[in-house]
């Protein structure tokens, strides 16, 4: 899927899943690519537990430790656009800023009990802890995030408030587990030098490349480029070529206006939604800067 972004720049999505997205961004400067990455990490709003009232805690973990662990549990943030940050809202309706959750668990068996995010009760059906398959051994709760273990007669009663925030306020509000980009490679193979190598030398060159961008065709006795997506710019294949005395046989350099992004969500938002929101936020920031510059220019003239 490709989308024009204006001028010669465009976006091409190569892989899209609920939790991850890989796309190419071409025709832009590296500063814009990095700005987009930083916005995805620090400016896309989500929900996270911000306040914890400890009513009862007879577990082995102290109150502060439990509050910290609860804050880091990812919460589904589909409702985040309907909420305000506490310092943005001047009204008296706390439902405009707060989502209430509760954790009330008591162990009544001799065997230790796993308390997970699945035990949390939310007072808003749209805001729930994210489920990850196979994270704990307890078959009854295969998707819960382990919070603490309770022994017989130990109890937890915690009242939590989730609020809207961004990653620049605290990492618990960041929607991404990974948001990275790399320069796309420009690869050139000198065919005249390639003809001077034996088949075993060509095979050795291909095998020296950890990223496996090339393959050796024994029938045609030639090296062909398979994919540049795995390129890591480690220089191993160039080093091998130089050791053979064939300097310039293969040249790999970064393209400074073409990038490949890989974004993985923590589960609070779909990966596609994170990217779209980041683009909108970045556009708003650029419009604000442009407006300020226009104002300064008009005042000077």
C-alpha cells in the first residue's frame, strides 16, 4: 500500500498487523524521519494508571512497589480521545479525566496464588488491561501480566485511577515497545570486476554477508541482489571483497532521503493508529511553528 505525501515523497506500507507495522518513507530529510519517530514515542496520548489507593496490602511487596508495577500495565486506550489530561480540564466531572479500576484479591488456599492484570476490574468496559498469550504458567489466566504472588490469607485491595498522558510525561504512557527507522541502502555491484572472480570466490563473498542480501546462482555463475531490507551496514561483505583485492566490487551506502520504519505497539493502540496519530501531531506542530514564523516576518516588515 502506497500513499503520496506531497512532492516526490511517499509512504509505502510493506507489512501491517494489529501490533506492528513496517513502512518505507521516501523523499524526506532525516530530521523529519526522526521527528516522526520521537512523536510516536513521546507525544501520542494513551491511558495508564496514575493514582493507586492502597486499602489493604498483606502481600510481600510494599505499597510503592505495587503502585509502580500497576502503572506499567498497558491499558487499552481506545477511549483516550474522549478524555482530558487533569491540568487541561477545569470542570468538576472527574469522569472527563479519570477511569477507575479495582484490584480485590484474597488467597484462600495453601498453594501460592498468582495475581495478574486479569484480576483487575475496570468500571469502563473500553479500558482494560492488555492480554498477552502465554505470559504466565497459570492455565486459568494465560494472558495476565503477573503483579504479585499471594500466600494463604494474604489479601490485596487496591483502588486505581487511570489518566491520559504522553511518553514525555512518563514512559508508562508511551504507546510503543519499539519505534525505529534505518536508512535504505543503495547497492552497486561492479559487473566488470565480478567477471574476474571464480565461482568459489563469488560464493565466499555471498556467504560473508550476515544480512544475506545477495545470492549466488551457480548456473549463471553470478551474484544477484535479493533484498535490501535486511541490510545492516555492517560492512562485512565489503571487508571480504577488499581482502580479495577487489576494491570497489561492491559499494553499499545509505540513501539519505529514504527510510524504513518498524513500529511495535505495546497493545494499547493499534500500530497503524499510532503512526496516523503521530503524523497528525507532527503536522500540528509544524503548522504552529510556521504560524509563529509568519507572525515574526510580518512584524519585521
